[in-house]
C-alpha cells in the first residue's frame, strides 16, 4: 500500500481526529480511505446519470421544463390548481 502525506488546516485536522475519536474509524488513514471511496462512488453515480441524460437527449426524448404547459399539451386543458392547505 502506498503512503501519502497531506497538509490540512487545523480545523480540518481536528475534524479528522474527531471522526477517529468517535470510534467510527480506527485511524486517520481509514477515514481518508472512506472519504476517497465515497467520492469515487459518487462520481461514478454522477457519470452513470450523465450517460443516461446524454442517451435520452440523443434519442430525441424531450425534457419537460414546464409542467403546466406539458399537462395542457397532453390533455388539451389547463392543469387543475390544487387548493392550498391554508385555504381549506
């Protein structure tokens, strides 16, 4: 396993120490590995979603940006307005 040294502001160092001290992690290295792993998973999920968006756009699928206009287009009439809870 490779070793890496990083510099952190005091506040961040204290945060890392608090996470380790809270018992969730054995040491700062475990905490950093967990952060990196979660960042990798998050970026992979974003890339997957972006690929789906790109695929939908390429297929000619339409993105609905105005729900009221879309409802009127598919039903031929305006979308009924819901009563406010306060007005009931």
